[in-house]
């Protein structure tokens, strides 16, 4: 029994802190962002946006209170896009929560 506990302890120490399980909501948000937003915005923790003027997702929390974006996502995102050719998206509250959780996860990664 003691050998088993020692092995478990060694394995736990070997797993990097960043290898923690990603919550399903964050994974779903990333998938939505990659499908709907990545053609213009950089949606990952690094990289440049493909479209000039399209802010990377990892900086959205510096421009907006991301929690207040929920209504904009549900009603049809138009935040900061007046006069642009940004397609209008409407997301369900559940999908909106997932995208917001993903955006918040990018900020946590930046601070680590």
C-alpha cells in the first residue's frame, strides 16, 4: 500500500500545473470561437488576427467587461462593429456562457 501511495505521489508531482483538465464549457467556447470567429479574430492565446482591426480574443477583457457581453452575444453581436462588414451572430445563452468562459480562460493563461 505504501509503495502504491508513493507512486501516486510521484506521478502527481510529474504532471505539470497547466495540464489540469479544461472545463467542458471552456472547450465548447473555444470550438464556437474557432468556428465562428477565427476567420477574422485570433482566438487562441497567441497569434495575430487575420483581419486588420479585429482584436485578438485574448485582449477583449482589456477592452470590455466580458461579463457584460452576454446580452450582445445573445441579441446579435454588434459590439464595436458599427459600420463594419462583421457578420451578425446570435448565440443561445448557453453558447454565450461558453464563449465568455473561453475568453476568461485566455486572460488566466496570460497571467500565469
